[in-house]
C-alpha cells in the first residue's frame, strides 16, 4: 500500500495529519535533515570567522549561498541526501557529503575538509535537535497553550458572577463561582508556561567524547571551549553544556518534557471537569449541522471534543514520560538508545497539538445553562450551614457546629424553609437573625 493519510499506521500521519502539519517542518525526516544542514553550514561559517588559517581565503560573499542550502532546502535535496545515506548507512555523514557536493559545484574543493571538521555526528544531532525543539515550541506549541489560556480568561471574566454549587469528594459543598473555577486553570497553566520558559535548551558540542580532542590536536593554540560556547550560545541561540560525554546528557530536555507533561495533566484535569459539568447539564453544546452524536440514539450530543483532548494529551504524556526517564541515561560515554528515541520527539508534541485543538473546539461549543446551575443551588440549602455556624461562632453561641450538624444529618431534605425555621429557633437577637436570613446558596460565594 502506498503511504498516505489513509494507509499511515500512526494516526498522527493519518487521521490527524492536517491538524499537525505545522509540526512537519521541525520533526519530520525532512525537517531533521534541514536542521542538520543548518548546523553544519553555520559551523563552517563560524570557522571561517574565527578564522582558521586555511579558511582565510574563503570568500564571505559565499556565506549567503551557503545558508541557502538550508533556507531553500527542498524535497529534491532531501532525496539526494537519502540516496547518499543508502550508500554510507550514516545519516549525518550523508549530510556532510551533500554539502561537499554543493561546494564542489562552486569549485571550492580546497575548503571541503572543513565541513564537519573535528566533529562527531552527535555534535550535529545534539545541537540541531534542541534547536528544532526550541523553535517548534516557541512558534507552534506554546502559542497553542496561549490560545487555550486566552479563551479560558474570556470565559472566566464572562462568568465571574455566576454562582455554582461546588462539589468536594463529589458531594455538595460551599458554593463558588463558575468564573473563579476557570481562573484556577488559567493560573495553573500560566505558572507552568513560565517554568517552561526558564528551562534552557542545552546542547552538546565538543567532539568525539566532549573534549575537543581532534580540534586541539590540529590547532593547539585555539581556545576551542570559548569557540564552542560562542557558536552554540550566540550563533545557534542554545545553551552549551560544559562537561559532556559523546552526547548531551539531556537533563534539560527531560525537564522540558516533564513541564509539558504537567501542562497536559492540568488540561486533562480540566477536560474531565468540563465533561462532568456537561453530564450535569451545566453546559449545553452548540449543535453543528449534519453532525451525529450517536449511531443509535438520535438525541445525543456527546462531549467528544473533551474526550478527544483527554485521550490525546494522555498519549502525549505517556511518551513524554518515557523520553524524560530514558534520555538522561546512557551507558558510559554513549550508547545509541537516545538516537532512536529522539526520532519520536515530534510524536508527543503532535498528540499535544491534537489535544489542544480538540479542547479549543469544545470550548467554542459550550453554552451556559444557567437554569441548571440555579436549580442545583436551590436544591442544596444545606450548604449554608457552614455560613450559619461560622456567624454563630463569632457571636459565642454555644456549640454552633454541633447544632448545625444535628440539623443537616437528620436524613431529611434541607430546604429553604428548614433553614428559615432553624434560624427562627436560635437564641440570638433579631439583628443576628436578620443577618443569617440574608445568606443563601446564591450569595454565599466568598470573595
């Protein structure tokens, strides 16, 4: 079968392909190759700028055409690199040979051996992968979290005065406001996004085992650590790890994965709350023409967007969990397990994007059913017992908690009339009774 969105094994490249296509320039094989070329080219230019003695004759006017190798990279170029790889059986070496071919075309053969000079493949992988991750997060993923947060802020403000029965342990509890309950999630998401911004995109760059062995033996008077720091930190905009083996130790990447996992966990929590509110009829869902809720029950409008979001965010988190647990572990100075795992880096981010898009669709369909919230409050007058016993404590009334406990646990329905009769029977002055009479499930909502 030919590979297309119908025959793809993974739903990321199948059912959800259109939704996650913005991530393809970063995490596809095409994207990975393009970023490898970028690092190789920028490294060569940095050597020219150092300059190494043998590169003083390189014409700076060729910098832009060199950068064009990754800026104008296309599928024909990618296929050529894959053809070279079929011979070399090494993906990074294929990129090196491709760049050398291009330099040869421009009669620059004297400079060929300074492409990939002194490097091991992980100097390229461990810089291009954090670079593509950084750009994908900043350009695609973080803005999606921002869209969710902005939408929640709008709804929190719109519904900030809507009283709602709270439920703790699933049982009726002191009333709250709908807007405030949404603001809880806004604050949680924003704090994690702030933490995400604090995690550096660490990169390894230091030769075969991290010590610039080859660089130093060729040019012993050059400060290669200083060069490496400049190249990684300033040219690429990453953060060079100072002491590494053959590979980056991935501690910072694991921290990024863990923060993304927490963000998704918060949104899974939110998906489940919204799902429950819909089941309680606090919200109705806008009906889309032609949509079918159930193949058997015509009346149903299922909360599928929140279910889709929960499922995809859960898939993302399972992979984030493996990435953050596996990547920092490597036998001695290096084994290959990080390489095969990193090829899946885009998968949890794609599931995250699908989950965020589904959540946004669900939010846009919500219609507040204020009557249901009102009815729930009206049916649960027992929740003002806390308010009454607290005022009575203030007035030094004897054992107020116990008095309200006795009232509310009589296996009888506590109604507005029940509360009114209780207040009338209290041995307090009329001013206090008047104060207590004003307390209802609809206004006992705190600050």
